[in-house]
């Protein structure tokens, strides 16, 4: 019997190759090559940026090793930070973006649930809207930057859903 890629020849018998062995022999080296290629591509980009930045400062840099590129980049970033030219976004902006995204998702869910449909159970829809309202209020309590709007939407004439209780949050 001819050997197949799924069999290992030993002195006594042919044994199937495990998936782990196949992964180690085939996939791991390929993934490692891709990882090294990504690192080298990023280092090349850093080198171009650093050569341009250093030439504008009057330094002449022609040949740089990988370690040199990284050291020059770190040194350059430290100098920008000392000169207050390196501005990092404040932590609260991440929370603001999260809250804005969550609120937008809640608005879309609310719009979908309040659209007349036979697919959505009205009781489940109300419970979901109450839950979303509680989550948005909790986010607002944490940040205190976006007030909760208590405006009820117009009700469609053919809608089977009852209007929500007044304490329910609505995004519009």
C-alpha cells in the first residue's frame, strides 16, 4: 500500500497522523511566515516614517536595522511627548463612543420592535425595551453627560402593541 499523507510509516505498522501533528507540520510554519511578514512590513513602514522625520530634523539615516528602527521610534515618540505634540485621547472619550454606539443600537432595536409585526411578541418586546432603557440609564448615571429623553413615539393606527409605560426609556 502506498503511503498517504494521513499515514505514518513505522517499523511495524502504518498509523494515522493526528490533526495536531498535521497542524504542526503544515499550518504552524505558514502562520509563522505570515506573522514575520506582517512584522517586517510594519517595520518597513516605521522606517520610512522615521527616516522622513529624522531627515526633517537634520539627521542623515540611510541604513537601519530592525532594532535601530524601534529605538529611534521610541526616542522620537518620547521627544514628541515631552514637547506635548503627542496627544493621546482621554479615557472618557472611549466611554462616550461606547455609549453613543450602544444608544444607536438601542434605537434600532426599539424601532424594529415598535414596527407593527406579527413576528415579535408584544410582551417580550416590552421587556426588551425596559431592559435596554435600564441599561442606557445606567450608562448615563455613570457618565452624567447625556440626559435621558422621555419622549414617546407616535403610535401607528393598526398597531397591536400597547403604548409603553411612562417610565420606559425611548431613544427619540
